[in-house]
C-alpha cells in the first residue's frame, strides 16, 4: 500500500483522501488523512481540506449585518483610499481596466515595479470589499513605452502575465481568460514596416486582442453556495450565449478618454458574472461606461475615479457620494 501511494496515480490518492475526510470523526482516518496530506503536500488536497473544514465548521455565506449599498455611488479620489469607505464583503462583482503603465496621462508611474505595487494594494482593497466567492475581471493587455529616441529601443511590458501574480497575492485565484478580439482596422498598424521590406526579424503583428482575466475571491466553498442565494427567476435566457472564450467586439473611440469600455463588453460581463440587483464595482471608472450599463441592467454601480475631468461628468449622472 505504501509503495502504491508513492506513485503518481493522483486520482486514486484524491479519492482515498476524500474518504478520510468523510470519516474524519474516527481517529484512524484522521491520522491517515494527515499522513496523506503531509506526504503529498499537494495543492488540490490542501484545497479539499479547506473545503471540508468550511462545511464542517461554517454556515452559508456571512451576509448578515452588512450595510447594503442601495444607490449608484461615486467615490472621488485614489481608489486605494476611497475603497476604505466601503464595508467588507458588500460588493458582488468587480470589472475594471487599470491605468496601463505609462499608457495614460494620469498613470505616469516612476517605475514598473511601483506601478505593480500600487495595483496590488488596490486589488487587496477590492478583495476586502468583494463578497466571498465572487468574481473580479481585469481587462489588460501588453503595453509599449515610447522610445526616448530613435537610437533607443522601446520596452514592452507583459502586464497580463504580471497581473496574475498580484491578483494571487491580493487573495484571488485564476478561473478563466477571455480573449477580446477587435477588428484589425481599429488597432495601430505595427505590420506596415515588415510589409514594406519583408525583412526577417522586423515582423511585428497588429495586436487585435486584449485579455479579460477572470478570477474568484479565494474561499473554501463551491460556487454553488453563491448561486443558491438567488431565485431561479433571475436566470439568463440562454439564447445568444457566448460559447467560447473569444469575444469579437469593436472598441469604442472617445476623444475625451483613451481607453473607453465598449458597452457591449460591459453588458456581457454583467450578464455572465452578476445578478440583477447586485452591487458592482469599477475602481478605475474613467468616463463611467460600466456604471451606465450597470444601471441599464438593473445593477447598482459603485465607481471610483480621481480625475476631475471625469468626476465632473459623472456627477451629472445621479451618483451618490460616499
């Protein structure tokens, strides 16, 4: 038996460990389960153990005595600070596009490391305000800094990869990556130089995709527990469902903002990752497209914004201040 456990037939090991959890009241099964967990030190088994302890010791979601947000709300200022005004576990869904490093006027960080540190601090606040087990989606893509001169090379930052690290550090775990595909005519023409010369090594494809990183707040219970809180009458009609993780959506062009969410993109994430009546958050609201779409879909938006130009416009849209 000992030699069998040393082999990597992990499905068998998982089922054996599962049996020890269901019979954990007996000391011999406790001892066997602890030995298995110690021997394999496996992330799946650790998660199984966390889920078991939750079912054994906890009730359903802690949703009592929460000061509910009942109106569309605007938080003015740095979201790392303004999110402190929101009570823990009162947000049901978060969707945002962070200011890309050196890609927007108001995000001129002195170094990429400091940019990631700032984003991680804000994501930790997002984790605190998000209800246990609910989703956060981050829209990101690689960015290129401008060349300081013709004789220097630009730097390309793989932000979507680095965000995985800081999302995990902030208390989320990976669920899916959805690829937003834009028409090629809407993106910068990077391929032009290669098409003129045909020289190998000079190939630079037009970037028509952005990532939607779907993460869930770390919690020791299945998503079923979140869903059970809602009535079946809130289920979506399944016609016109996006059946793959590739969404073809044209970007929105706005002369006042360099990176506006298309309404169609907001509609999709709200449809698939929140219920009617949910409180939904965008910690980098910009021009507020997500908030407007959320209202149309009978969600309650909470928007954070620090740029006075956008704040003035949002103040005209009937948001409460918190």
